[in-house]
C-alpha cells in the first residue's frame, strides 16, 4: 500500500499566484529575428498584456540588458534618439521604427513597461535580434540560374531632416540628418548656400545663433555619381538686440515737434513702444514717434522671445508766441453820418503750447 502526502497549503497558494502572473503579464514580438539592409528602416512589432485594473506609467525599449544594472531607455541614448520612433501606445501596442540602421545596431532589443503598482513591471523576453547587411549584387552581361549577381547604382532619394522640427530659438541645439540610397554607401557633405560646412550623415550645431540662419543641403556621393538634396531653410528666432534711437534733425527746435526713430535687430520683427522717463505708461508706439514736449525719451522693442530698451535721448521743445494785431478803421458812410468803428483783434497762436513748454522748461 502506498501513501501520497498532500502538498502544504502555502505551496499550493504560491503555484496559483505564479499561474495568474504568467497568464496576465507578457510581451509578444511578431518576429524574434530581423535581417535588414544597411541604412534602411526597421519595424519591430509587438503587443503587451497586463492585469485588468493596472495603469501603464512608462513604456520604452532597451538593448542588451546586464543583470544587476538599471535598464536604459533607448530614446534617451544619443545614438538612437534621432532614429528611434515609438509607434505604439500605453495600452497594448509597443511597435517601434528604427531608421538608418548599420552594423553597430546589431543587438538584442527588449520592450519594458511599468505600471502604477510597485512590483508591476515587465520586460519582454527573449526579445528581438537584429542583423544588418549590405546589399551586394554583381551581374555579368548574361544572367543565368546559379550566377552570383551584384547591383550598383549612384545615390538617389537624398533628403534632409531637422531636429527639433518646430521653432528654433537662439541657444538651441540643432541636428541636421542626411539620408540617401546608394551602393556602395555614399560619402555625405554639407553645404550652407554654396559653402562647405561639414561632412558625415549627421551635422550638429550646438548653441545655435542667428549667424547659422540660411539654406542647407547635403551631397551624397560614391564612385558612380553624386546627388544633392533639396535645400532646408534654417530660420533662427532671437529676441531684440542693438536697440537705439535716432533723432530726425536737431534735438532742439522752436515750436515744432521732434521726430524720433527706433531701430532694432530681432526675429521675428519686434513691436516698438515709446516711453518718457519718470512715466510708467507708454506715450506712443511704432518705429517713429513725434515728441511734442521736452523730456528724455526711449523706445522698447519686444517680441515673444524677449525685450530690450534703448538709451534715452534728450528732446527740447521751446514755445513760440505769435501776436497778430489787426486794426481796421471804417470811414464815414455818406448821408448816414460819420461813424467810426475801431476793431482791434488779438490773435494768440500756439498759446497753449507756449505756456506748456515754458512750464516744462522751468
């Protein structure tokens, strides 16, 4: 007679927990191995699952994980950040595209996600293996079954992309990328206008300035020919600078206004406001301003990237008193008798301006 002992209750509980975990957590890769041509784009398709009620907090891809070390997000790696595009979501899809692959990209790639639960993390094993190869086909005059064939062609489909793709502000770091299709692989040269500025597939500018604005293009060249890309316009935005005021004529006049001109350098063009010292509110706007009174005036140029004010200029307006005294005497009117009408008229011209100017000058 044989006797079989029942397993401890704790062991049964652990087995059940393990079964639930395996059934609800996972990453499924469409292809476990991908072979790609050099400089092509690769799609790594995958889906993932997790228990109902959990919330996805972070998703990313990593490569060649080392036990005991923190997994690194490839999108934060400078070698991948410009080439890796996440096509998935934070629900089920975890697909990515990796462009311009080379032999340096031959690794094992894994998808990783974390949830709002402390231990709710998962890395999809065994991952995706990537192999990169060159296209080499040579063809004799007649091709028959069993021949080895090699195909060459000059560069084609040459294009330029820029990162970041939005508005570029002075001080930003900018990367221009050149892509082309050729065999053998092409050498890349960069031009600003017609001036050579660099070589290599990537052209980087750190702390960009307005001097870098212009039209850029790349040239892809191998022994079979060369092809230029279309031009890419680099438009660098910056706040106003070199703000100054000029006076149209002399700064001291008799009775007339003085025209002030404000000049500045900015992109986009700045809006101009005029101020009189010791006054908080603006007294005018626009590139030119007519000063009707004495004082110290300055302009302020501003756009969405910043502002700058000019130095103040001194304007002196002196009042002018014009008095016109007209006397008109009418003679006698015939049979109606002698009648004398004396009309005296005092015309004061610019009286208000004169009084105001005198008070200011005092």
